[in-house]
C-alpha cells in the first residue's frame, strides 16, 4: 500500500498570471486611474452643475434667488418657499448680508423681503435700484391703502375692491393736462396690473380685487398721511382755480414733480 504523500512532497500550488497584467487590472482599474475614480456629474449629489462650488441644497438656493428676483415673498402665495425660508433663515440671511442686503421677515403679515444696506461709515456698493411708482400707481396705492385701513379697522380681514371704485376715486385726482378720460383709465388699469403682479392686490374675479397686507409695507401710515395732505392741498388749489374769474392765470405746477417732493416717486 502506498503511503500518502507528506506536506513536503506536495507540489506548490500556483495561480497563473497573464503577462502584461497586474493586480490593478484584476479589479477592473488601471495604474492611471487607481488613485481617483471619475464620478459622473449626475451621480454626484453635491454638484448641481459643472464647476459647482455652492454649499446650499437646490431648494434653498431657489428660495434665495426668489428673494433676490421678487419684491416680496409671501407665505400665502409661496407656502413651500416660505417653509424653506423659515427652516433656513440664518443661512439665507447670511448670503444676503454678503451682498450688503438685509432680510426682513414679517411673520405677522407673512411677508419676506430684502432691503439695501446703506451706511455712512462703509463704502457700500448699491445692488438694488429703486423702481419708483408712477404718478398713477402712487394715486392708486393711496386709495387702496385708505380702503385697506378703513376695512381693517372695521374688522374685515381681507378687504376687497372693484375696479370701478378705484377709477371713480383716482380719476378725481387727475387734471386736464393728464389727457382724456380714456387715457387716464388706461393708466389706472396699467397701475392695477403692476400691483397685481407684485402681490399687493389679487384679482379674484374679473374687475374685483382682494387687497393684500403688502399695501401696508409699501405705503406706511406716515407716508399715507403725507400723501393725503398733499392731495387735499392739490384739490384745494384746483377748487380755487375753478372759482377764479375767467382769463385769470393759474399758477404753474407739475403734478409729477410735486409727487416727487412728497416722496411718492
């Protein structure tokens, strides 16, 4: 009987290796890419686009851009963005501060907006340009603010107004130099369209609008009182001119310039 071979007699087991290949090739890589394996951009969740060095999530970035783009961010109109702003308030505020902008969040009214930082101590580059309202827009704002104040004091949480009411009141502020009635009505409707786009009013049905609390931010109570005084003075001048004898010269006046002096434009 032949004895089994001992350990020393067994031939050494070897694993054949093909010529020209190394261990790296056995795991599917080469010596050129053994250190850094490329990752496709779509597979890298941290980068939103080529060369992206941002640190914010995509949704938070969108909130930041919306605040920069729009005059206001509304909790009512932009519920998802408002929730994100509430959760990431500090970082969004920090990014705006880097641009010399201030973030204002009015939780009572559900509004968020930006303000340009201005300082006598710092040389602050101005990023935001003022977009003043036209004369017609200012006059419409005065009436909307007056109605909102009156209805709110009476307990109405969502004051509403019809375009006919706006036209009837605002037309009385215009003078003959403002053109025909049709031209004045067009100016008023254009003003309503802009205020609708900005969220100050919301057209619920054709010709009927809900007035937003934004009107209080755009036109403070102090500014409203100032403009009301100006309008009363202008109306008194108009009444005096109408009562003057025929042929008497009227004092030269430019309503647009007067509104600038009143701080409305």
